[in-house]
C-alpha cells in the first residue's frame, strides 16, 4: 500500500469522526498513542509495539488529514531519497541533532 492510499483509507474510515473530534483533540490522541508505543518499547514487547506503531501512523495521518497535509508529498519533500542534512545515503552527519532529552539531567 502506498502512503497516499493509506491516507485515503484513513480518511474514508475515520475522516468524519476526526472532523467532529477536531484537530487539537485528535493531536492529543496521537500523543497518547506515542506514549503507548514508548511503553511497549520500554517493555520490549514487540507484538504490542507492532500495534502501537500502526496506531501512531494512523493517528499521525488523521492529524495530517485535518490539516490538509499530503503525507506522501511531505515525506518526499523532507526525505528526497537521501538525508536532508548531509545529502548522503546512509546519513553521514557527524552526530545526532541537538535534543533537549537528557536522561542524566538532574532537576536540582
Ligand atoms: Zn545526514
């Protein structure tokens, strides 16, 4: 299945319900699904992670539908067959992009 076909399917299945729920609450559902995926990863539960990966992608597409974003176009634009930063395959960027995630961070 192509990304565009999946996006169309999600719209056919849930488009009406997504519109009624609205963008903010749909985005919140996506966050909840991301949390469930994180939990499945933490537990190393592959079977559950498989389900959650599918849910995260489906809810991401619902958010895109509500914002009028063509997912396939967006993905191809951002990732045109090579790393968008170093233009290499595989990525040759010297390090991961800066992140606010710091697992050793001490709040005090
Ligand atoms: Zn790169």
